[in-house]
C-alpha cells in the first residue's frame, strides 16, 4: 500500500500530489526529491512505482 507521497525541497517537506504519478515532475521542477512511503506493497503496486520512477527490477 502506498501510504505517503511528499516532495522535499531545501530539506523541507511539502505535500505531494494526490496521484504520485506527477510527483517526479513536480519535484524536478522544484529542484527537490520525492518521498514515497510504501507499506507491504503488492507486486502490482511495486511494479507501478518501479515503472513510474524508473527503478531497476529486484535481483
């Protein structure tokens, strides 16, 4: 389950978008980074986050 999504800029948290799919673009525009909180994600949820953020597949 995705439990949190926020954008950090200059060490400070700002609320992320409701839909995390736009979070990476928002963070880049703000020169910050995205925090995604996951709690026991399903395979499908993890695959979605992996695709959205370009993560490498697990070994």
